[in-house]
C-alpha cells in the first residue's frame, strides 16, 4: 500500500521517508505518512489481508488508529481477490466534492 500511495503522490517511501510501512504487530496506522505526503493523502490507512473478514472490528481498529487531521481508510484483501477500500461515507462525499470543485473551477 505504501508503494501505491507513493506512486500517486510522487512522494518517497521507505525507512525514514515521508511514506513508510509499519511492520505487523506494531501499534498505529499501517502506513505512516509525514510532511507533504500526509497533506496530499489525508488518510490514516489500516490494511488487512485475511481470508475471513471482520469489517466492523477492522473499522473500529481504523478509527482507533486514526491520526488528527485525517480520515480513516481501511484497505482489505483476500487471496485471489482485488483490494477493497472501506471508508466513512461522509469523508468520501467530502473528498469527492473537493475533487469536483477543483476540476470544474
């Protein structure tokens, strides 16, 4: 996920970079963002790769790890399936409205 965010924001990722991947078992967001990367991608990312899904519990985790000034974003995956993004509907519509206003001004 860090690589995808790096690609769309054109910001560096890796150890001691603006975009990092948190190792399993550590507390906090799964993809810590800093500086310009966080401004460009204002989400606290929680990633899950499981065969059995527990979306309500994972949303609770995402909200718990949510950083100030960001919206939570849950990325879930299952073997042989595409990744799926789950986020708060209000945040989605606010984000989309900002996108449309920027495009159509």
